[in-house]
C-alpha cells in the first residue's frame, strides 16, 4: 500500500512541476511584434544594374520571417498598393459580383525598421593567367563584396528611434571563374544569397536581426481590449502574436505625457484596474477570464504581467 501511495504522491508532484513550468513558460512567452521594413536608402557610391535597396529589403524581410519572432508586414509600397486596390474595389467600377469590400483589417506595425546603406562594393578582378577560347576565359580571380548599413528601430506610435545599429558584412573568395560573369538581384532571394554580394548582405542582416531581438525585452508589448462581457475579456492578440493559454495580462488605462512644445513623448504610465488570464486562443483573438480587479472596458490597454 505504501508503495502505491509513494507512486501516487510522486505522480502528483510531477504533475505540479509540469503545471508550474508551463505557467512560467506562458509568462515568459514568445510574444511577437508586428514589424514593417521600410525601403532602405542607397547612400553608397555604387550604381549597378540591380536595386541595392530592394535586395537588402528582401533579405532582411526573409530573415525576420525565419526567426518566427515577428509578424512581418509588407513594405510600404505593398501596403499602399493593397489600400489602392481596396479603394478601387469600393468605387463600384470593379466587377465584384456583389461582394462587399472588406476594409479596416490592415495589421498595424508596432515597430518600423528604417535605415540607409552607406557603403557597398562588389568587385571581381581576374588574374594574369588563364585560357581563352572564342570570347570565354577560364582563369583565376579574386571576388570581394562588402556592405555597411545603418539600421534604426522606430516606435510606430511615437515615431521615436528606440535603437540603432551599424551592420557590416564582407566576403572574399579566390578561385576559378568562367567568363567572369557577375550575378545580381532579380527577386530570387534564395539564389541571391548564394552570390558573394548576397553572402555579405546576409552577414550584415544577421547582425542587425540579432541586435533587434536583443532589444525586444526593453520594447513595450501591448494589446487592446476589444470586448468586455461579464467575466470574459476579449483582446486583439492571438496565436499569431504568440499568445498561449495561461498567460496573464494587466489591464488598465494608459496615459501618455507629452512635451507641450515639441509633442515628444516623455513618459507613459498605465493605471491597472485588473488582471486577466488567457483561456482560449484563436488566430488573431484571445478570450480571457478576469482573475483580479474589475471595471475592465473596451479600449483599455493590455500589458504582459512581469
């Protein structure tokens, strides 16, 4: 009998450990921020046959997606085109078959990534030795690609630069070349990454993304109450943003203190009225229960419990 009691107690303790561990993981979360990459300005002296800014934006967007730490939104031109298409469909000039145009569903960016490419070089020099035949040459070469970029993390709500980073990448390669043909960016991110220019750009991008992730703990994450019904509270963050069942959030009214002369945000404080816990998670929505406090209303801010 004692043996079975010991096994039962051990089982209960193990279950409690798993429960506490799950609760801790839920609190730590992997909350994702919505982020948009703006077109980077080319301030280098390089003027090639392909767009340096487009290549950088494509590689950076691809790398951000692969981290699974962000909800990566389309670049400004993509979002602008989407809104123009919505306006066109709503004008009555499109053959929509009576379908109602859905607007107001564009996901806002919490963070913006902006910056400038300050230096870029992609050079291939051939050696003196080599064999030529009918315009083609097989010989030795030295290929060098180098890039310098300044990246800014901007709070989309205030427009303030929250952090900045100088990113650098360089790749040198010596070997045989055929025809000394140089590749550029044509929209194929995977293929571009295999070139020297792509590898150098990937180094700089990885440096920038690593820096951005290191800053997430100091960047406020917030949500909003979209419906408060009895003891149930609905918030506009869900599975897409990394919400999990069991996570807890403080709810309250946020007050922003601005400089009356410049309009700059000086501070932001939240007066907490209650705490909620997630019980159901959907794609873009979470249903929570009130575990303390009260008076929670639609429009209030939601902040993760530290």
